[in-house]
């Protein structure tokens, strides 16, 4: 006679939902808190726009603060003009 015993054990599982942006250059998590004021985005949109709508393609780049400093230096070294200005609310 064959006897088969089955034992099921219930375990409590915690599921976390984490949402963040990763740097498209180095892959590092871009940390932000409620007082963080760093933001660096590159958007390029190409398409057609009409009064009743439009469509096209968009290229985006999200980068961390360290990579943004490298990018700014790279652009300046290659002759791009970047406007530097102060901001406040």
C-alpha cells in the first residue's frame, strides 16, 4: 500500500512597491526626497502639430547628478552654449 502525505504551510509574504528613476547612463537609482531640487531631463520631440491634434516621436534621457555634470562638461568642451541662471520660488 502506497501512502502519500501532503503538508501545506502558509507563510506571510510582504510585498513592497518601489518606484524610482534609474540613470540612463550609469544605471544608478536617482534618489529624491521631498526637499530635493535636482532634475535633469533631455527631451527631443519630432512630429507634426495641427490645431486638432498631432503626433510624432520623442527621445528622452534621465540622468543622475554625477552624470549630468559630466554631460555639461562634454557639451561645453564641444562648443555648445549653456545658459546658467539662478532660480527661486
